[in-house]
């Protein structure tokens, strides 16, 4: 019954969006998972402001943050169907439509933000953009989400062996699962909405996320005592439009949106990259102990993870092609 009701509501939403787009002005619905205080939330607001100002009010954007219209897999599916005009999602949501997106999150592929940007904005974008077009979506551009780091309630993680036996929560994405299992963790894949309860109830000992997420969700309040700056995977937010919506926009409106996306993305990148030291300090003020392990030692343990990555994308050749992009961009 609930599934039937959702289908009806989804159909009505699609029709409503199309009506708005044909009324002389363009009213867009943008959904994402960021909560207030998150850099992604602020970047979305900056994007909205620039688009509305530059279009002279011809384009208006209604933003639905903090999973108001569903979790990331749900909002990207609604974007594909045209029920939502645009969404901001990480590669973990996009790789359901093109396995290539999974490869950007290959464990320990990047050693710096600049390295990740160079690959993502250049060869990786050209490699993947048509894949989403074939799935009725249009990739406007990539913003940022940051490197993920490890926290736990049990002990400092200074060397790879310190991870062994820890019960670590990861999202339902192969990259983080593979990385943590390669280090000997007992991994449990739990949705983000259940993360805090799982930590509070000690269902898991720890988790991994960007520093901004660790801070804005106050994970020190659920017994996360130890932070290790592992930078084990890099992720970004991606601005994806429904192709049905994108194809209705005028060239002028598309140009405004593309420029605003680039500006919002650069602003978010600056915040995420430059705020790491600030967030570490804020977390330490809350009593969290920080460790700076030798990342190369962790990277050496990733053989099993890379094997799982190749299996997940269905081709060792695809993984090798991506790793060549990474190497060429160093």
C-alpha cells in the first residue's frame, strides 16, 4: 500500500514539475542530504542565490536539505525520473548508474585535494559524463565532500594493525567496506540516518566520514574518543540534473547554472580543504584525541580492496584505466 501511494505521489510530482517549467518562469527543486552547518548546505544556498540573481528571478530554486525528500539513493532515482529537477549526491549514489563513478572513491587513490581535483575535473569528467546522459541525467559539475577519516571509541589508530577487530560502520558502498575490511575491521554497513543510534548503542565501535560530518553530527557525544587522519577515500558532491529538466532550459539559463555550479563548487572546495585544521581543533576541544598515521603504510594493505573494486565494476581494465589517470595526474 505504501509503495502504491509513493508511486502516485511521484507521478503527481513529475507532472507538477513539468507544469512549472512550462509556465514562463523556471521553478527548480534541488534536494540533498546536508544539514545546516554542513559546507554542502552552504554551497547549495550560494548556488541558489547566484542562479536567482543572475537570471533576474527568471529561475527560482526550492532547496530540500537534510534528506527531506528521501535518502541519497532515493533522491537520485527521483532525479532520473524527473520528480526532482536536481540533486547533490556523492559517487556512491551515482555508481548504481555507471560503475565508473565507484572508481573515484578507490581507497588511497589520492594524496591531496589538488590531485583529486585534477583527475575529477579533467579526464574523469570526460570519461563519465555520457554515462549519466544515457540514464536520463545530466552531470553539471562536481563540488566537494572531502577525504574521509576514521573515528572510534576503543583505542588510538596509529598503525594499520590498530584497526583489526574494531567494529566499524561504513555506508552501503563498496569502497569504504573494502578499505576497512582490508585493514582487518569487522564492518557493518549502516545507513547514515542510523549512524548516531548505532554508535550510541555501541552496535559499532567507530565510523569513517569527512571531518565536517564528524563535527556537525557531534559524534563526540556518542563516545567517539579517537580520530585518525587516514584520508582513506575522497568523495565529492555532484550536481546532477534530470535530463528532462535540463533539456527544457534555454542556453542562457544553462550557462547561468553551469557558472553558478562552478562557483559554488570552488567555494565549497576552499572551505573543505582549508577547514580541516579548524575542525580538528574543534574536535580536540570536545575531547577527541587525534592521530596522524603514516598513510603509505595503510595504502600497502589495499591489495584485497583493489581486487574487490575490480570485481565490483566488473573489469580489471576499468580499474587500470582509472589508476592510469591518477598516476598521470601526479
